[in-house]
């Protein structure tokens, strides 16, 4: 295994986000998928019944922090009022990043 691969594994994390505000109906999920794929993180995004958006993402912590930063404003039209961030250990369970239904 390469040194870079070992370093990435040691830096791997998982984050659970709960995003509140005007975040449904503004392409938040599709834009989150684009951002996550661009950053090389895996996981999912979904609309919740309480009008929030939930995200679970795994990857290098630095990349996850970039995704969180993007989620703080979201795509044009979104109005993020609050974002709850919970860090966990990576479970390495996802193959890509997708919209969960």
C-alpha cells in the first residue's frame, strides 16, 4: 500500500450534517452531489420530512470540511439558517455520492 493511501486512511472521517433553512426545492441535493463528487467524498444527501436536508459523507477530513463550508451557503436560492455537524469515525461503506430517497 502506498504512503499516500495510508495517510488518507488515517485522515478518513465521517460527518453527519443536518441543514435547516430554505434548502428544499432549490437544487440543494443535486448541487451537494456535484460538490461531493468534485471533492472526492462518498455518502448521500436526502430531504427530510421536517424540511431540512441531511448529509452523511465520508472521506479525508480536509475534503469534508470543504463540503461543510459549501453547505453553509448552498446553491443559489438556498438560505441556510443552521447547520448541525456531527463527526464520527469513517465506516468506509459508500462507493460514491448519491441522492437518497
